[in-house]
C-alpha cells in the first residue's frame, strides 16, 4: 500500500550507472488514469547509462528510479480505468521507475499479455520490437522482396528488426561482430556477415545494386560506410548510437544517390516527446502491439532473452550490455 516501503534502484544525482544505489523507498500513490503494477521484470539497455548520467534527451526530476521497459501484474487501477484490471499480466514502456518493485503508470502505456506467452520475454515488446516495427513499417515503408540491412543485428532491437524484416518478406542481411552472434542472426532468418570490408560484402550480396533499407541502432563508422550502399530511393533509419559515435552525413550523397536518412524515436508514441502525445497515438500503438502479439503467438517472431539477473546484481546486468556480450535482451528480475 502507499506509504509502505519497497526496494528500488535510485539515482539521486547525475552519475555513472555503477554509482546507483539499491535502497528502500515509499511505494508510489495512484493517480487518475493510472494502474499500479507489481514489476516482475525490467529491461536493461545502453540508453539507461545516458539517462542516469544526465546525457539523454529527456531528463527526469531527481531523485528517480531508472528503467523504462517492464512486465508485471496489475495490482489496482484508478477509478474509471477499464483498459487493464487487477490480475492482468501486462508489459509496456513507461516514463521511469522500472527498477522498482512497484510502479504507478498511465494505463494507456500497458498492454495485456495473452495466456501462453512468457512474461519475461514480453519485456522485449515494450520498446525493442515497437522500435523495429515503427522504424521499418511506419518510417521506411519496407516492402516485400526489398532488401534490408540491419546493423548491430544480434542486439535486442537488431534481432527484432531481423525477424520483422523476414515476416514482411524482405531479403534480410544482418551485421554482427562474432561467430556466435552471426549464428543467432541466421537462426532468426537473416543472412549474417561481419563488419570487415563491409561495403564490399554488401554490394557483392546484392549483385552491386545495394540495399533498399538500412536499420541502424549503432551509428559510428559503419553507418558512414553503409550509407553509400543504399540503392536508388533507399532509406537509412537511424534509431540509436550504441557505438557512442553520432555519424555526420554530407548532404551531397543524399542528392547524388537519391536516398534518404530518417530518424525514428518510439518514445514519441509513448509520451516521451517534447509534448506528451501518448493518448493521441494509443490506437496506432495498440494496433501494432496486436500485430506483434499475433506474430509471437504464431511463432513468426521469437523474443530472445540473453540473460536474467536479480535486482541486487543490476551492475552485472549492465556490464553484460556494455561489454557487448548480449545476444538479444538482458533483463532484471524484480519480483516473483
């Protein structure tokens, strides 16, 4: 109940992720249009290190608990909330607070998990799969038989893009750094290559035509290199900079090759934009999530969890991400 204590990882000042503190705080109060969720699992991502360092495009008020991807059980709902009800198993993207035993969150951000699907894996449908779907379908308009290139293909959002590209009927190429990661990419339907002589490999695989869409969660030197591999009317979708390097693009190549570079930020659709428009996008997001859940139930997609760590081991969980060992998603188990 509100006022009682719960465990949470707290950021009291902008800091290194390893300086976060696991402590006890008061349970949050329930506000209008919200649901209270007992969190079972939360996603661990590179972006969290930027948030707690104060380097992300959005800054929460201090102190706060990080974590934006959750899965858990609804405990109670505010008056008038009908979207979810107590006892529902749900997942969703939230503003902050995922590294806590409980959260109160706008009900519109929650999606009910159908019976038979694993709650731990549903964390990947909070942000990773919607980012891949939105970038490929809403922004790049990827079509059947077109060629898709995915950078960082063995990561959580990269594997999601591989799978969604295959479901859409595209010819999919994934770039991954190790033999183990390339095996996983191929198991999920993509043709896997490494980053050595990347342009040459891509052009050879496409008979010198190039690719129609590039999905890029990495940035850095590979992004600059592959931009010249776009076919006429090709599109590069930039969704993140896991390399730590934001590439610079000379406008002349866009003109000469008749190509486009576009960004996609799923946060705009769940209330993270300069203006909170989550309610305006609810129907669109719900339709996408229904499609993703249908694909999962039919085994057309298969969310991959690389490792699950206990809440006390939150530093080890992030180390797995930062050392680039993760194949799929890393999650924290918050409660049972």
